C-alpha cells in the first residue's frame, strides 16, 4: 500500500481513470461536445500556427489520414477492434524529429512514449472501438493503442498499461 501523499498521489492511474469515467458519465451531454482534435508541438518542422509552433489537426484532418485497425484487449476493455491513424503518420505530417512523444490527456494525465515504439508496434491513435466513435466518456475522442495481444511478453503489465493513453488532446515531440 502506498503512503498517502495527497489526493492525486493516493489514487493510481486506474483508480483515477475509473473516477474520471464515472464523473464524465454523469455529464453525458457535455461528453458529446468534446471535438476530436489534436495539437502537436515541440520538435516539428511543419505548423499550422507558426507563431505558436503548433500543428492543429481538426477532426476532418484526422479522419483523412489512412485508417488502421488493431484488435487487442487493454487493461480496461475486452478484446476489441480499435481504428485510427498510425501515430507514425501523424508524426510524418508534422515533420517530427524527436525521439520521445509526450502525450497529454484531457484529465491532465501525461505520459512519454519512445518514438522507437511507434515503428516497432505500429501504434495507432484510435478514434473508434468496434466501429463506434469514441466519446470522452468512453476513452475518446482519441486513445493511444498498442497491439498488446500480439506481443504479450512485451506489452503486458503496469509500465505498458501507462502507455494506453485515452482522452488525448495534445502531443509534444521531444
């Protein structure tokens, strides 16, 4: 058992996620209002907002990228089919040249994944699960998905679970 170090430290990612999910489920009308968009900053060569060194992907731009699917389970879902663009395609559009991607979520969760994971595992930024668009109340609008079931020896456990980031709003290339 962890020593209590404040409310944020007391709850682990899974517990915080469950609490956030419950709170968001109570606000279903607001959940539909969160648009699918993605902001990318950091070590990028192309921007849509040069003043802020930012590339803003609209929903239409995300949907225009080639869609890929991964059928896998996560720590929070049974085996499901997730669909969205490859994270590699997003990074290619922005001309990313870093070696790490800091992923930011609407619930203030942040985690950094190595760029080496992206090619090795074909990581996607999913916008749908089993053919249904993800809403903020169910891991959306964007959810970072690894093919966990295809690499059980490598992609199982707490360190890997931390990489399955839902409610993504921004990426910082480092």
